[in-house]
């Protein structure tokens, strides 16, 4: 039994060892170019969640990792088969129910570990800010790497590129499709430019139709990926997020928390 993973813990342990922090990973089920599994976001959320909670537990944090939610918002991938969509309002309602379960247990420090770009969860935090007796924190693990990203990777990605391929190659290599020569069985993840400069520059945003943006759902070149890069990026994520969880577990909730 790994006591920092709720699915493996038993009631005897939970009764005697109350948790201070709960981590809920949010994944998705969607295509990731031609070479990565549909569950890529689920695997990443689970792998990262297990490692950050283990590291924090070993440093004394009273933390539990909830099972990863395998579905997310996929409305921009609706033209791809088996991109399993959950509308934002449905996802918000589901996560809110889980948050209430945690509060009923006495856990008031909750971390949403987002592993899918389509899951825009910040509006939920704003909605619940004055409605629940808990402190909810949100991290999208892929957004905490900006200062070190190009120390590890060569090209920026949007989806199923060098970073995601490196993570799955490092921790689930049996799930990565390859050619006979060992190269990744993927296209180059080229993106089709939009007709408006404001969209291409990011001055104006839309929900991009992924079937028009990409050829096979990949956005970002995966061919520079390696297991070594996957291990390096995991090390950074674990160091940064496990430290936060330890601090959060130890922190007293008072009138000025989290300040």
C-alpha cells in the first residue's frame, strides 16, 4: 500500500492518519497525433500526481492523491473520433461534488492538478470562492515550466509534441508507436495558420477547431523527444509541486490564509 494514494489506502489507515491536503488530477481522453495513446493526459496526470504526493509524503506532508478524472472538455476536437467530451459546466459540477465530499471529510486544502489544456478551471475557483469552506488551488503542470522549458526541449508544443512524447516515452514506452527504425510513428505536428493576424499573434482568441488546425491532432513536432528529456521535466515538476504540497500541509488555516 502506498498511503498517499487514496485508491490503495484502506480505512484502517485513513481513520488513524487524517489528511490535510487532497490532490485531484484532471485528465482527458483524446487523440495525440498518430503515436501517443488517447489516455496521454490521464497517464501524465496520474504519473505526476503519484510522484509529487510520494515526495511530499516522505517529507511529512499529510496528502492524499485522488483517482484521476479521465475525461475533459473536448469541444474543439469534436471532429476526431472518440475525443470524449465533457462540457465545462458538467465538469465543474462533477468536480464541485468531489470538493464537497472532501469538505465533509474535513479536508479544506484541495489542489486541482490539471493535465489537459481544454480544462479551464479558474472560473470554478472564482465561483466557489465564497461558497465553500475550503481553499482550492489550481495548477496546470505544463504551465510551471516556462523558465526552464528551453533548457530541456528544442521546440514549443501545443499538443502531443516534444514534451508530451518525452514524458510518455520515459514512463510508458510500450504505449508509444514507432517505426521499424525506432523513430516515432507521427507526423511533424504542423499547424495551419489562421487567416487573421490577430488570431495568429494571440491578440484575439477563439476555440480553435482542431481538425482545421492540425493534420492528425498533433500540434508541435514530437521528433526531438526522448526518455531522458521526460525524466528531466518530471524532476522539475516534482521538485516544485511537492515543495508546495509540504508547505500547504504544514500551514495553519487562519484569518489571513494563504497570506
